[in-house]
């Protein structure tokens, strides 16, 4: 089964990781409202992603622009 949308918001998580094979078809990712201190490691590999919500993660201090730039389809 293809995973196209993943919502893991308001869970208080400090770290979220993904198995590349699991998220290959991911188009929508909502990881808002957690305690993340950085964006997930392999986020830039989500080539089909069109929606990303990382809001309300107050511990994220810096996002590497190079990683976000690779997400060409995210609006």
C-alpha cells in the first residue's frame, strides 16, 4: 500500500524519522505541534511532497535552506 499522506501532529515528539521506502510516495506531511528541534533527516528525499506543515515546533531554531529548496513541489 502506498502512503500518500501522513499526519503526526500535536504528539510532543522530539524526533521523527522515516524509512525511505515507506515515504517514497508521500505527498502530504503534517508534523506540526511537536517538540522537534530539527526537521526530519531525509525530508529532502520526499520528491513527491506537495504539502508540508512543520508549524508550532518551537524548538526548531534553524532550517537548512538547501534541504527545503530540494522540495520543489511544496507550496
